[in-house]
C-alpha cells in the first residue's frame, strides 16, 4: 500500500516498476498503451492531492537520479528527473552554482516539484518551474520527446502536472551560488497584512506566518548576498533548538494535545507564537530557504492576485472567529512573480499565496471548505499538489491558457495513459 506524506491519499498499485533508463521507461509506457493500462510516476509523495496516485502501474524514478551535465558559462544544469531537491546543492557546489529560488521543503523530486507548481517566495522570482530551459520525457505513445529553448511547448511541458508524459531529464538555468541574510522577528497581524506589498517589494524574499487566535505573526526577510559573505548568527546548537526541538518536536506534541482537546488551542497558540524569538543569521541560500517539516499535516494553498492578499487574510480571520474553528497550525503567506507558463498558479499575474493547514490528527471539519470559498471569490488558483475541490470547468475560467494546455495533452497523451481520477477531474476526460 502506497501512502502520501500527508496521509490524504493511498492506493495499492497492481504493479510497481523502477526503470533505470529512458529506454526502459519507453518500453513500459508502450506496453501499457498497447494493453490499455495506465502509468503514473510517483516522487516523494509530498503532494496532498491525488495527482500522483497510481491505481495501476506505479513508476519509481529512484534509479534515475543525479547530475547529467553542467555548463558554468551559461548556468544550465541538466538533472535526472528523480533527483531529490535536497541532493541538488551538493551536485551544484563543485560548479559554484545554485538554484535561483526554492520552496520551504526539499524532500520532493525535481520532477514532482516542478510538475505540481512548487514555489518559494519573492516579488522578482517565479516558481521552480520557471527555472526550466528544457525537458526530456516519454510521452503517452512511448516516444522520447525533447523540448528546449524557445519552443512554445515548453510553457506547458515545464509544468505539466504529469499529464503529458514521464519526465526523465530537466534542464535548469542556475545562478552563481549565493548566501542569504535572514532576519526573523515577531510582528502583529495588522502590521504584517497591511505592510505585505511593501515588504514583498522591498526585500528579496519575504513571507510571514500568522498564528490563528492570536495577533502574533512571525515575519521573515531574506536578502541575497555574495557567496564570500561569512556565516554569522546562532550556533548550530541554537538553530537545532529552534528548528527541531521547538518547531517540530514540541510543536508536534502541542498539535497532538490540541487535536484531542480543541478548546485549549487559542491559549496554546499564544504560547507557540511567543516561543519562537527573533534571530538574524547569514548562511548558504538553501540552508535559509529550506525548513525541516516532521509534524505531519494536510494543506490547502491558493494563489490570488497580489493586491488582494490583505482583504483575503482579514476575511479568513473573521471567518475563523465567526465559525468557531480551532486552528493549531499557522497560516503561511508568500508571493511570486508573474510568469507565462500555461497552468502555473502565477500565470499572467503577480501572485500572493495563502496556505492553510490542519494537523494530520485533527477531526474533520469544514475549515478548508470555508477558506476555499473565500479564495474562489477572489479568483484564486489552487496549488496543484495541495487540497482543493476545483474542476476543469473552474480552471478554464481562471487560466487564460488552459485550452492550450489541454491541446498539448491531446498531442502527447491521446490515449490518456497517464490519467488518473485527479487529472480527470481537473483536466477533463
């Protein structure tokens, strides 16, 4: 039985295969098409939706990992699709390169992260898929497809939802390695909300977390620096206390208690919000951008027009109070630059991201439904790998290039070899 990390999806595949080469993969896909079977690759299982669920043939790309090539002069780096994000910094280090931006989790594969629209934060930076300059994949007919450079199809293939084919190689445009100066400090809800646009515009990477039932936020401001900048700040022991002992182990125990006794949530959120103190440090970029996440949760995240973030957050806060929900997890708020990818959540517009979470042990309620209603009213686009209830009809109205993407799907997977229930819902038959 396969289960995803958030324990929101599970399936027992009829077959599990681990090809080591593109040729082996092409044979698997060709046989599946001929016998009317379906194939789905699965990465690290960090999607909360059913996007990677494989009820028939489940593909593991664990044997297809590592660096294929690197060109320091152009910054272009080609990786095998099964490479995990946490493996990439060491692969790039000998070349003095780094990925332009990252999300806050690095357990995913590069194929899974880009195919679902994983992003970080920063007014001038797009999601990880915007770093892609070329892809290689096996399509639904078994053909080995290469798309690079100015090929207009790259706008669909770079963020393909696993609907066009099985990625085997991904080429990224990297940048010279850099460090970040991290400034983390508490603030208030209204200061963080009203100042969000200014903070995003005035800082390389800005985000904040609001703890429901409190007026407290934790803000983060990250500034890009030269790789020669010396590391500073809390010792390794202090950072372990903050990031592992407090942010994971103690927080996990608090969430478990709140799930059993929801009435204590407001009081414990006050404690949790005040435990994380202000700190400043300089470290390599990936050490700052990535956070350890060991407390299991379920997540919904919507992209909305950047200028609507303050109104949306105030509506969410009022809804929580009105409906009497007890929410232990902080709400995360980030931003990204507009891009031209067909089904990127930031396609055609600078976007703010509002992510809400539920501890994996919390009792089911309508919290996500009520948050989603607010996001939909503002033209929100859900993260493809995080929980939502939208369908193809909805996406046709919020993605101007949705029809182009469907046409690409018809070209590369006419027999729907890569379909599953989730893709059928969000893309249609």
